[in-house]
C-alpha cells in the first residue's frame, strides 16, 4: 500500500510577527518554526495505517525553502519511510490552487492509495489545499476527520460538523483525507528513531519541474489587526453597576444622550 502525507512548516504561533518589506506576508526573520499542528495528526494517522497494513510504504511531502527539511525530519522520525521536498523559496506567494497543483503533479503518477493532509495550515488557514488535490487527481476525499479506520480498501471516517454534530462517511481508495484536531495523539519521536531519520532518503525536486498552475488569488497587502482600547471592569452591586453603565454610555458613546 502506497501512502503520502503532506505537511507544512509554519511559524510557532507564539512568535512575534512583523509584516515583511513588500507588505504581502510576514517577515521570516527571528521566527521559530514547527510542523503545522493539523499536519501532525495527519502524520500520526498515516504512520498508524502503515503499522496496520503489511508491506505499506509512506512518503512525506513538504513544499518550501531548504529550512523545511528540519520539519520533514520530524515526520521521518515519527515513522515515514522517505521524504519528498519540493524546493520553492517563494511558496508563500502561491495560492492554495497553485500549491495543490504542485502536490497533484508530484502524486499523479506515483499510484498512492491514500493521501493524508492536515485540515488547514495555521498561517494561511484556507482549508482548501487537500480537497483541491483530490479534485485534481480525480479521487474521493473525506475532510475534517476526527475518527479514521481502514479495512479492505475502504476508508471510514467521522466528520466534525457545526453544532457538535458528527457524520459517518466512507469511500473506496484511492482517496484523500484531511485531519482535524482530536483525531489522535501524535507521538513524540524517540532518540533512536531520530537517529534513523537522518539516514532516510530525502529527495529534493525543484518546483518548476512539476509545472505548477498559476495562482488565481493574489495577496495585495497584509496588516496586523488594529489595536483596541482596554476594557473596563465594573464592580459593585447590580444597582450601582446599572448606574455606572448608564453614565458611561452617556459620556462615551452618546447612545443615551
């Protein structure tokens, strides 16, 4: 069984972000980097399936500059067999459709039975790439899964819907699934597996060789959210609070003027 899991390297969300000099993305300087959280669930689920199915083979794919190799090594240490690095120093300038075309063009002649993706990336958050890859490859897709099982060529999953509802869905392979928070608990790579990961194959492919589609969406500008004034906490009994609130509304908003 041939498996593919797609990951993305993103900044740690606790980093201090600044807009870059061109005003269309964040500045990469002085950021800490990690694997996209949703992709960690995808890697874990792919590794679990690899352990379940005899004679299975798992490739991890990542798009970006050379620095993404460090994140790929974590996936290799978690249990992936090899890595495919699509070299693209300006991948942030590609929209979800162009990114999906790179993945699809890589995967189309490889005969993957199942492709795993995170539900969305933590930096762009479009939640579009995975399902677009499935459409470009002409395979079924199950998205936002919080439960997963596989048996005899059939994938069954539980999708998280709005309002706390769940939907049970299934499809035959080949297929693609996107993974949601809570699907599993990603494992921590052990030291022996970290050492083994250094010897695993990590193939680099220039993005141009995969003939990516042109972006259909362009980011014109990026700006931090406007700073808001601090909140005001009122204390006292209900009658006093009501009087204070009325006075504030009169003085500051004009609502009760």
